[in-house]
C-alpha cells in the first residue's frame, strides 16, 4: 500500500504542479505578455479567463479518461493523463508572446490550457482509485489521502520554483524568460512520474469486473441516467474547496501585488508557508475520517469556512506577512477537513463499474463551479473601493453555505463492515465483567 500510495501521490503532485504553475503565472505575468493592449485590470481578468479554461476542460477529461478507466482499467489512465498534461505544460513554456506572433499567442495559450485541463481531469480519478481499490476498508480514507496531499506538494513545487526565479532574477529577466523555466521543468517531472508508475498493478476491483464481464458499456451514459443527482450534489459540495484554494493561491497574488503593493516574493512566501502546514493536516484529518465518517468531516470544514472567510479577508487586506499567513492558514485548515476524506468518499458513492467516471466527473465539475469562476469573480468584486474586499468574503461565505447544504444531502459511506466491527467491539466491551 505504501508503494502504491506513494506513486499515486507523486502523480497528482506532478499534475497539480503543472496546473498550479499556470495559475501563479496568470496572476503575475501572463496578462501583459499575452494581452498587452488591455488595461492592467482587464489583462489580469483575461489571464484568469484562460486560467478558467483549464477547469472547463477538466469535466471533459473526466468523461474521456473515466471511460478509459471503467472500460480498460485504472492503470492506463495514470500514464496517458500524465503524458498529456506534462506535454501541454512544457509547450506553454515555449510559447511565443503576443509581441512575436500577435493574436495567435493567446489562442495557442488557451488551447494548451485546455489540454492541461483534459489531462488533470483524468488524473485524479485514476490516482484515487489506485489507492481506494487496494486499501483495506478501515483505512481507506487514510490511504486515499495520499493523492489528496499531492496537490499541496505540486503547489509548493510550482510556487517554489517560481519564487526562486523571481528572487534571483531582475523584473526584466523574469518577464523576458524566467517565468518559462518552471514550465520547462514539467517535462523532467513527468518523465520521473512515468518511471515511478511503470510497475504498478491493476486494481483488484477492476480485475474482478473484467473477469466477470461486468464492465459498463457506456459509463458516462450510465452515470448521467442513474446518478445525475449524485454528480450535481458532489460538484456543489466540493466547489467550496476549489473556491478557497484559488482565492488564496491565485487571486490573492494578484490582489496583494497590484492593489496592496506587496512584493511578489512576499506574497508567494505567505501562501507557501500556509500550504506547508496544510500538507500534514490532510492525512491526520483522514485518520479521523476513518473513525468518525466522511460526511461529518466535510460538514465541519464547511462550518469552519463560514466562520473564517471574513476574518481571512480582513487579515489579507492588512498587507502584513504574518497576518496574511494566519488568514491563509485558517482557510487551509477548513480545506483539509473537507478534502482529506474526499478521495475515499467520492469513489464509495459509486458502484465499481462506473466509479472512475462518476467520481471524477463530480470532482472536476466542482472545479468549474468553484475554481474557474473564483479568480474572475474575486477580481471583479475587489476592483474598486478602499478597505478589505468584503465582496470576496461574501462570495466565499455563499459558496460555503451551498457546499454545506449539498453535503447534508449526501449519505455517509464509511463501510458498513467497519461500523459493524466497531459496534461488536463496543458490545463486547460492555458485556465484559467488571
């Protein structure tokens, strides 16, 4: 299990490195390079628009790679999605800017971002099923939290490389070529990920389906026909997590550097420090999720977000590194409470024959609702006026209320065998002589 979980973690870390890297670049440099005729605000909005294209592509990737996972196996998804995302990311680093090729530059940027999203839409489903379908029922949330930790590592890698380039280069050098280096590094990471995954075995659940001839003929059609309500509920429930992450990791960079005048290395450092502490929280919260259930952890994360969004926004508006870090840390804790168990929760909601498609579709649709729109909405509602951007806090609070309602309508999925074993243990303890 440790070898499988580590390979799964490495893959999601690499894929989310690619995806997060684009978000950081969109906040810092892509606007003036690819949309130079726009005003600074319009250029940032346009760059965030191309950022959102990746999220729109993710459900499409979930359908395409989900079909592959449910028909051909989970293992092929892990290779093909990694190759696609890695190649698209390296290509972004090689792309000429608007000054060189004109309007073709933003068109190609949008296309490559779409391909990035396609690959990531398939990666998550394959990675979590690799661990969930091998894991013992009583430790399923823990092992499935490994791929959920991968995005934090990927974000740290992406922003760490971007921070290093920003620190050692002048503004002119960074804008001219320094921002490209992290994109080129994605090719090396993708090759390492493919090597690590080369010896992985297919999951027992899929082998059992294949041996019995019970694979779904048209997984997406079956999910839409029989599980459409479940897909929409999970998408609505998870949208808060995306909104939190991309408020902190993408929009806040643009807001801090452009509105507050904070140096970009300081902003990146504050966000990265919070993510460093968030990483270990995810497996710790997953252990608790194996004890108390998936749904209670998710409800607790939503409730904490409702309480924290306004203080987090006020702390960000101070422009002081310590206060901004504390604001991001609180948001990271609420995110960890929810997403620590999602790797087990979503697959457990679906039968194995459509699990890859159903779980990935709900997860990636949430990215459209919460991830694609958040930087654009947050930039628009904070574009004028003095003081903290309370419109951003109100937007996040609304997202938290919606997610809380959706989680309240979802069932608990912690395996019945685990609950029964705990009940038998409690009964035996109660019957034991004093």
